[in-house]
C-alpha cells in the first residue's frame, strides 16, 4: 500500500466507501433524533440508544456526537465572522457566493471528513456505519448495524460478497 | 405533482431461459439507462429549471406579473423621465435609480429562485422508526379508539413548544417549520407562501425577500417622487401611468416592508404572528423563545446570520441502492427492466450458441488449440493429449465416429461433438434422450484423466466450459422452439 500513489489510495477508499454504503442499505438502522431544547439550531441528542449497547462503548458514542454538535454550533454561530460575510455578500448583491464558499459549507465539509475518519477508526471495525446527517436532511444521525456483527462493514471483501449475492439472486 | 418518473412499474420476473448476467450485450443496455438527478424525482409540487439550479413554486403567473410591473414602470421612468430630470436637475438621479433597480431585480430573482429551506421527506426506515416510537409512547390502540394527535413537546428557553408530526413528509417538524400546502413541502422557519415572488419564503430566502421589498419600496418612493416632480413641470401621458402604478404600490409595498421590519425586530415569522403564538394575550408567561432580546441583534441575525446550504441536493444523482422516501410508490430505481433484458438475453444466447456450434463444426482443432493456449505450456499440452485421446473414445459412447476430424482434441472436443450430435438430432426433431445429452458430470472424468499429464488450470477451466456448454445447449433448445 505504501507504493501506491495517493490518488489511487483515495480512489480505493472512495470505492470501498461505496461498497460499505451498499451494505449499509441492507442493514438495520438506529436513528438519533434532533435535540430542540436550545431552539432551532442543529443539535443531536446525546442520549445513548439501547440498540447500540452491544456494539460500542458509551463514551466513544458521546464523544462523536458532542464533537458533531460543536461543529454545527460553530457553523450556525452568529458573530463577527458571519456578520462580515453577510454584509459583504449583501453589498455585492450575493454575487460573491458564486466564487466563494459560505462558512457553513466549509464546516459541513469538515464534518464529512470527521465522520469518514470516525467510521474508519472506530465504527467500521465494530460493524457500524455512521451516516452524515446532511444526507438525511439534518433530521437524524443514523447508525447502520451490520447483520454479520463486527465483521459486517470490516473490509471491502466482506462488503463485496453481500452485494454480489444480491445481484445474482433474482 | 410528481416530477420526472414516467417509467411504469416493472415486475421483477425470473426468466429461466436467460442464464447469465455478464453477457457483453447487457453492458451497453445498462449504460443507456439514464441516471436521474434528484430534482427529477422530487416529491413536492415545485418546478425546476436549468437542470435543477432554479427552484420555484408550481404557480408562477403572478411572479411574471411582478416582473412586468417593475420592468415596465422602471423602463418608462428611465426612458421618459430621466432625460428630463438628468438635464434639468442632476444626472445622479438616473444613476441612483439604476443602482436601485438592479438591486431590486437581483433580490427578486434570488428570492424566487432559491430553495426556501425545504426539508427532504423521511426515508422509509426513518418513518418506520418514528412510527415505532409513537406506538410505544401511545400504547396499543384497540378498535374504535381514536389515536391522539401526534405531537411532541419540547422546552425551548423556558417555553413549551409543540412539535407536530407531518403526515405527508413523515417527520416531526422542527420548531418554526410548517408545511406549505401549495408546494407540498415542509419548510424550515416558514414565513409565508408569496405568489408575487412565486415561491415560499423560509429560512434560506427570507433575507432576500425582505431586502427585495425594502429596496422596492425605496425604488417606488424614488420613482413616485421624481415623477410627481416631472408632472408638476411638464405633463406627459406615460408619466401619468407611472404615477398610478406607483401610488398603489407605495401603500402596499411600504406597508409590507414596515410589517416585516417589525417581524424581524421581534424575531417572529408571519405564520407565528398571524396565529398569535407568542402574543401576550395567550397567557401571562407567553413570550417568544427565539428572540435575542434586543431588536439590533434580531436584525443582524435575520439579515447577516449564516446562510445554510440547501438540504435537498437538487443536482445530485439518484443512487440506485439508497431507499426512496416513504411517499414514492414506484420502484423503478430498484428494479431494472428485466422483461426487456431477459428477452434480449435469450436471443443473444441463441445467437452466441449457434455461432459457437457452427464454429466448432467448421474448425474443431483450431478451437481446441485456442482454449489450450489460454494457459501456460501450450505445446506440452498438445502433445500430451495425443495419448489420452484414443482412450477417451470408448468412455463416450455417444461420440459419432462418422464426423471427420473429431476423434482427437481432448476434452473440449468431447463437448463439441455432443453438441453437434444434439444439433443433428434437433434438426430431425428427435427427442434428446438423457444419455445422449451430454451432461456436465460426463466431462469431469475426462478432466481428471487429462489432469495426469497437464495442469488442469493451464488447459481449461471445467466450470466455465460446462457453463458455456450449458448455455449453448439452452440456446439450441430455444432455437428449436422458434
């Protein structure tokens, strides 16, 4: 793997993620709903669901969700930087957004990188797959539980076989 | 109104004739199948333009009226009044007018074309999960028992807010969200549906809407004032039209701007104000939990706050393996057109198997050579086959010795001979008896026999040969039925 160029590794990991996603669509899902106690800001409940009890430690789960909540809070923060961005955009009749990315979008990218990293390090070895809330309209954080236990989302080869067998069977 | 999906529901059938999925004829067919963008399968009653970049409501007639009114009035002003005013008063008048006009048009288009903050509908799994949660909360319902309305209560900033369940979108609406019946979508921080703008006004386009009406009121007052000035100096037919339009616009637009200025400063939506959700008349302790306390912060938050991106991902591609949202009924994404494919598949099999049979009949040795050469040590394989070749004959009683050039060539030839035998029989409409039909197990003893001399993997792959053989036999059977 050390001899492969970086682009190939990225392509491979992307391909693996696609395979994992296909397996995830066949697995059972656990949903973490939004927490509206602080208003309309994006925040997810940190209460540990019983269905994940056997798969992951409570502390790891809470750590992930707290970090996600922090990211979202930072994105929706009303302060100096957001005012500057808003005023500049208004002054240019919002044309500036054709060239520039909003702060919110930049933070969403950081969040998807974080989720990918968390999946690789923590969740996939335990047979779970964490889905980015942005793909679910920010309604839920979903954990896909593989049927095969911790080995389910473990490696691309194991992700391959359920996909192929489903294609062959009519 | 459902957009995009015109294909009828196709049933997934198992067709016994079509045996294999990886035939080369399949791949061009699947490549032709178009991958749809998400806006084409969007479930709300919205119209999309420019391949999903522009999103509007279904009824856009009044929006065009707005455009016409603004363009005509401004056009008449610039054409007839500005030359007079520029020469008599100051050229700054048309300049300021021009800037205002451009700003008004920009804000109008932005408010009309932007996604107001539509919440995508729940996936089937999410909907099922919520149903489960509701059932466990409410308990089992007996016959004749009316289930209570689906609401959840949450404490926000000391105020109890009820979250309602949306039966169309299958979600619990976030606070301040509402379902627009015209667009059939749940919209975040729903203000109102504006026909003049041709879209809902929600979280993502409220600032554009507000800036539009604010700048339009300035433009209207500007034009009105200078037109009156012009008329007082010199009366003109076109100018009178402008006066009439501006007079009526001023009252409505300026009034609306004032109303929304009040709403922003108290951080309320039109929806909440009309319902009186945070009115003190409802109760003593009733207050707006979303307000920041002072009107400056409320203003800045509404106009200069962060702009969240669209949640519906209009231009993304529909993934074939992701579950479609609950309300969608057809499964065209999940189920490929198997009927057409299998029909094509069977024909292709016939064509292929016929080709195979004919090739085998004309060039038996050449064919066997090409298979052997596929692995390593071809020459060795060839020479070693000479030995077992003669011993092969008696083990296959169905081999017709009359067919020339077929006594040699090893395992492959045994298969080919049997095919030709079948073919020969088919043409004479003989029923193929089981012992005459070459069955895959018959090929295996030959494989093990040859294995002594040559590495089987180098020579041929029995499994692939068997499947090919099977395919060609099935193809022949199909041919016979034509």
